[in-house]
């Protein structure tokens, strides 16, 4: 997991503190706790979406902290309909904010099996916990074994590196 080491001097004593990436999956929320051992894979896209895949062939989808911050305060989240079949790259919903609106794209092919209904009444979860309680949808992945080789899916380290390259 990507983290930065911050050094802070207190008197002559040096203390090293590891700070977790703000784009890492929240370990206390459903996308992580759905499986007892956590997700089998967490992937990101250059469009600032994340996917947390589990051993049962399902995955939670959402947007990254970077995307959430760029959008500003969410006012409405368009949720996908259950049983919708989508290919990788197809829009499955959108997030509207005080600044703009943005579509959210399916990172892998699959079927929508659940939408996060909390977002209908609490769209601000996209801002307060985009990688946890602010998940948007849960899907049945069409080809779960292809996650490691599918083009366009990044590890957290690769995603963080792409953000730095875009600066």
C-alpha cells in the first residue's frame, strides 16, 4: 500500500509517521468488510474510479478522493439500475455537484447487482468517504480472473504515480 513517510522533529527527537494515501480504500466500510479477509484486489482507473473485487466474483465501484475533491460538494448521485449489463468503459451513473456534473464509468464488464441507496438521501457521502460509505454500485464481474491483466486497471501505487505525472 502506498504511503508517505513524514518526518517531524520534536526537540532533538525524530519521529517517523506513516500517512495512508487518501485514495486508499476505507478499511472500516462495506467495500472492504464485505469479505472477512477484505477485497482480493483493489484497482483504479485514470478516470479516477476504483473497484474493490471480492472472492465471490463481485466488486464495489466508486470514485476516488481525488475525483471527489475535484467535483466539490455532491448534490445528487444518479444510481444505476439493478440487472443492467455493462461493458468496460460504459457510463453507469453520474455525480452532480455545486461545481459540475460527471459521468462515472464501469471499469470492467459486469452486471449491476446493487446500488448504494444511501446516496439518494446523502449524496455528501461521496465527499466525506468516497472510498468507503460513498461507494456507488456493486457488480457481478463478467470475467473476475482477468482483473490482473485487464488494460486500464491500475494498482494504488500506479494510480498515485499517474496523479503526480498529471500535476
